[in-house]
C-alpha cells in the first residue's frame, strides 16, 4: 500500500514546516496586512515543491557533503536574518496599524515576490529541512514510495501556507491596534536574531 508513504511525508513535512521562522513570519505579516496574499502563498508552495523534489531526487546528499556550499549558506543566512530582524525591530517603534496609512507599508507585486523568494532561498534552514532531511528520508523510500512521500510533504506545505496566509485575516481586528503590531514586530525581530545567532554559533550541521 502507498498510503503509509504519503502519511509519512505528510507528517514529517508538517513537523518541519510548521515552525516559527523568517518565511512563516513574512507570510503572517502579509496575511495580516492583506497584501498580495495569494501571490505570497503560491510562491511559498511552488518553492517548497521544487526544493522537496530536488531533495528527494538526491541533491540533499550532494549539498550535505559540500562544506563550501554549506558555509556560504550559513553566513549568507546569518547576514540576511540579522538584517530582517533589525528591520522588524525598527518597524516596532513606528506608530502604525492595519487601518493607518497603508500606502507607507504597501508592496507592489514584484516587491512581494522578491521578498518571499529571498526569504525562502536565502534561509539555510529551508535547505536543511526541505532538501537535506526530507530528501534523505524520502530518498530511502522504495519504488513509488518516493513519489507518494513527496506528495505527502507537498500537501502539508500547501495546507500550512494557505492556512497561515488567509487565516491571518481573522486577526485583522486585533492588529488594527498599534500596540499589537508592535508586539508582533518585536517578536519577529527577536526570532530572526535568535535564528541568526543559532546559525552563527551553532552552525548548520
């Protein structure tokens, strides 16, 4: 039966994807602001599909054994996460809310797409979780099990990002208050800097 392979991919994919990180934080912010939610969610899913397929196809082992690529991913991610965290903390000082001056925070479609691509592909944890770990486990499945494992992981990604992006709208009344927005920006900034510190001092291996 192929269902166990699908459920294994679904479970492992969900465990890796449903975690606080730069990508999820950005999707939440876009959902709360109701800016390009469909585009953001779609790109997250498409990028996850590509990375999952690449990992299961065998690229995970190749990247894991290349210290140069891992080093570049590590320090590039540290710099990017520090920048994103400080940017969020700076935003926390602003007296803004969802209903106040939306033009000041609006992105066009190109900027929204560039932001989610950068957050997805410049984060080493994405490669560790999606390419290396999912790839390693999925690559061990026999025959058609690889495909069904991949479909399970892809399903978990699609469900999560749809829920995160569109479910954030339910919180819009709360984040109409500047104080709530400051708390969110402060938490996001702290998480990004914590991730940066983890990468810098703990490595990615």
